[in-house]
C-alpha cells in the first residue's frame, strides 16, 4: 500500500499511472479490457488506451484476440533479473543447491528489502513439499516462518512491534502464533536453541528451521538461511538439522564473501 504522505514532489504522473495499469493487469490472469483497466485504475478510457498501447509496445502487456490484455514476457525477464540480484554471486546459488541435494530439504535465503522480509533465493529439495508461497519475493508470513523469525529476531523489540503492526499476524494454520507476546517467547526460545523453528505454523505438516548467515548493523545486509522439511522428521532430527543448516550457512557466507571479493 502506498503512503500518500511519502509521495515525492517530483512524482511523474504518467509513470505512476502506467505502473497502476500494469499492476491491475497482473492481478487479472484472465485479462482485462481497456475499459475495465480504466475503471480499476480510476483513469479515463483515453488515458488508459495510451498507457496500454505504450506498455504493449514495450512488451509489458500483451493484447489478445478478444481485446483483453495480460502481462507480457518482459515481466518474466525483469523477475529473473530481480532473483539474480537478490541471490548474489553464482557461487551462492551453487551453495544453496548443494545444501538442498545433500539434505533433500528445500533451502531458502531471506533478508530485509525496503524494510520488509523477503525470500531472495531458493533451491528445491526432493524430500520437502513444494511451497510456491516461498518463491523469491516478499514474505507475507514472516511471523509464521522460521526464515521470517530469524530476521525478526535481529530487530529490537520496538522495531518488531512496529513491523507486526504494519504487516499483521495472519493465522495460516491453527498453530500460527498470532499475538506479539507469544512470538516474543518463541523468538527467545529460538535464540537459546541456536536456531529459529516453526512446526506447522505456516503450513500443516511442515516444519522450517533457520539460522543467521550474515549479521550486520545495517538491517538490509542481514541474511538468513532456512530449510523446510516434513514436521515428523523435525521431531526426530532437530539436532541434525541444526548442524547441517549451520554448516550450509557457513558455506553460503563463504561463497558470498568470495563472490564479493571477485567483483570488487
């Protein structure tokens, strides 16, 4: 949600309108007509027509034979570039894939992006259920995932409270922690354990564990590594999971530092 108080004085209206059009089309997988787009974006049909024509020319939307518009392939290209930038050097992606192959568990990297918790890279493991919710992008369930908890644990109590007020504590399952007090106790337990953990809080039957990779005074430079596995396996293998996850985090940190040195 945009903050009207944060609107820049030099805002370019045409760019802002074009992005609103693109967002509206993206939220409608069946496509929208120009009139439907205009209505949703609160624009005139004439203005919308010019914006849509420009976006279509640039490849960001596609006009179908029935006159509706859907998102274009340029969006996929920008997404791949975003994922690559988030992940970092190729060696980081390789370290992530190696951890997934060796354990059979899906692994995820997470960080703060613009003050929000985001999944920045992932590698699927054969023994973990597929979770499209954990694809690279913003994480709406930071309070319910181990990845999110590991990042929230790096904040001060006041910063965490502000984050939870801004993004809420949605109940994904009956086990999801939905009060700040319960989350504070859970984070403290994770600190003592040396690993943030959740069992069935994000998805029933699934467990997730996370450890820090990079700690930094700048919150946007903090990085955590998480893995997902069947909850039944976590019940019997928590210590093994922690040991392997910690080792994988060291490998990712080494890959990150090596990659940074190579590009310096």
